[in-house]
DNA sequence: CGTTATTTTGATATACTTCAATAGGGGTGG
DNA sequence: CCACCCCTATTGAAGTATATCAAAATAACG
C-alpha cells in the first residue's frame, strides 16, 4: 500500500530522481550496482519510505544519516538502526517494507530498483554473494543489538553504542552523532532522560567529552570498552 | 542490572556425525542441498557448536529444538532465537560462529559443509536466492525481536512470544514449548520469575491454559493478539 | 521412590521511567 | 547583530515495572 501524505515535521516531499551516475561502492562486485543506481537527495526529516510501502527499491547511503523506525499502536517507537555512509538498506524478502526510513540529516542516497538488482544478480552471481554477505553482516549486528537490548544496563548500552559508532565512523577518537538523544534512546531501549544522564556520567568519569551536542570525543577508549562489557 | 544466567547444565559433549542421508527440504531450490547434507543427532543440552568455533557448517533442524546463546562476561545470557523443525542456522559471513548453538531436546539436524554450499551456489543460482530469502526472513524476525526487547512490557513480550511460537509450530490452538522458563526469559529479556508470573496472569485471565509445563493451549487468540500490541 | 532440577509464589529492592521544570542552542526576523 | 522563540537537552523528584532474594511446591529422573 503506497502511503498517502502523512503529517511529518516537514512538508512531506517524496524523493525525486535528480541524476544518474556512478558512485563509490565498497567492493568490486557491488560496483556493478552503480550502473543501475539513481542518486536522490532528501532534506532533514523527510521519509524515504514508510512501513507498509511496496518495497520497490533498495538504497545505499552516500552522505548523511538515516534512521529505520517502527511504531507500536500507542506511539512507542523503536529505531532498528542508523544507516551511515556506505550502508545499504531496504533489501527485503517481503512485498512491503517492514519499517519506515527517515532522513536524520540532509541525505544523499543511491536508489536501485529491486527488479534491476534481481536481473543483474542473474548475470553476475558474485553480486548475490555480496548481498548475502551484507545480509549476514546486518544479521550479526542485529544479534548484538538484541543482546544489548535484552541484557545490558543503561551504561553498557550507551558505551556499546558509542564504540559501535566510532568503529563505523572512521576516525577513532572523535565521532559525530547526528541524531537526537531521543533517537538514541529509541535505538537503545531507553528514554531521552536516561541517555542524557548516562552521557553525563561518562563525561564526569572522564571517559568521553562532548563538543557541542553532536560531537563526542573518546577520552578513554579502554574504559569505554570495559563499560560496554565487550561482547 | 539484569541477572546472570543461573545454573544451566553446560554442554560438554561435542556433536558427532552418525549417519548420512537426505531429508525433506522446504522448497525445490533447497532440495538440491539435501544431496550434500549429513544427518546428525544430538542429545539434550549437547552443543552443536560454540561461539568462536570456525564456521565450517550450515545446519537445518529436522526434529527437536535448538537455542542460540551468547554470554556476557559475568554470565548474563541471551538467547537470540529458538530453532525449530525446518529452520536453518549457522550461515554466517565471518570465519567463526558468533553464538553457541545447543540442543534443547534430543535433536536431529542436517549438516551442510559451507564449501559444498558455496560450490553448489555457483551451479544453481536459485540456491543463492533461497538463502537470500532465508536471511531476509531472519533479519525481519530479528527486527521484530529488537522492537520487543526495546519497547515492550513483560506481558506484551510473553504474548508476542506465544503467538510467534504458535505461528511457527503448525497447529494454531496448541503449542509446545520444549525450552525452560529460564530459556524463555533469556530470549525475552526477562527473568524466570517474571516469565512464570506472566504465564500465571495469562492463565488467570483465561487467555491461555497450561497442560503440563511444556504445552500451552491458546484459549483466546484475539485477546493474546491485543496483549501483544500486535506489531 | 528418593533426589535434584525446575517452577511457582512471596517480600523487598532498584534501575529506569515518568513527570516537571530549567537551561541551552540555533535559526529567523526585526 | 541582536532578541526572541522553539526545540532539544539537562537536571531533579517521585513512581513503577521488573529484578533480586528467599522459600515452598511441583515435576523430572535415576
């Protein structure tokens, strides 16, 4: 079911194709994908797709950050993952997307038509392997997140999250958190307040330092690792 | 802080191959797998593999039930999933298994060598698609579990779990739970006591009935659906 | 059948949430 | 450039769902 316009913080504008062209891919096998990709851009808080939309496309993040959300009937929200530069998302066995994807910042994506990917996979078996590898990786990440949500304390969750973001981000000592504290809470199964207090604790302990609201310096990575109960 | 797993029999015995032979597969594409599979059986609480073992094999459950567990340093345990008849597990991008797999009951599995599967995939592109579909399905299940662990109450967790097991189990009104209450707790991010109390609540409410410890009758499936906050 | 593991039930403790109020920050219009 | 406003974050006080601790009841098992 294609989603009708819904009230969103920003007037809801559907992504529109802007130009076609190659962009960097993570591996040789995936480079073939670029030939069938279309670059799109979205503004902050725009939806890329809604839960329940027909799953026609597969996406890769070029710049910016995306969140994947699901909602319960009474409004409780969960953010399954944050998608950063180089991450793929939207690949799905079912007819429809099982979650909503929204731009956290202004974002540039490459969009691949599902049928084109299917066709290409027939011609290039290596592509199938690459997608298999990506899915295995995502599944592993999901398993770690389940451990976090099921069995870790607030401090352990936040510490794990920061380390994970640091690993994904590139530089090791400084990392940027484009999302809000509420987003982080909804990803870690905590409230905004608890996230804020936990950042405060880590700051007081000298483990991290904040530079503005969205930049974190890892002052003591080992200590952070221990707090995360490294798993 | 969530409690460490309590006394659990630790699996000490390595699985051993017993006999060779084909077994039923879920789809035509996967039938090809059976030709390269080896049937193995394990006793209750035996480990199929340990976290960190070299990931040489891929498995399918023929009879019985398996749990996939990860442990934190202090003993807190999380069960990522229960694997039932027809479920595949152990497929993995990495060199090693990221979790331990243990037999909950006496269990019969088919074991596929990873390299054989790889080779077969080269010859039968459809196999790759089937594995892709299985992984997508697993990923979806993981996303739902993250929502459960991150945002649902104890009653919602247990209700969701029962419905999920009912769907997987076959018959709709009666379902069997071969695992212990502790296993269920470690899967749902709860303690044994909370699981037990929640079962009690559902029983008092007339939503379920217990027949022995491991058989559940769904007396009011709609009510259970509402309690699960159907998501 | 006795023995041990598992489950249930009860009483208490606590980590996190909820509710409430203040403070900061970034953009916009004057 | 500054002043205002709104949104986000922080901080505080009180409440609650679930964990923990403890013990009895039930089931499993040799």
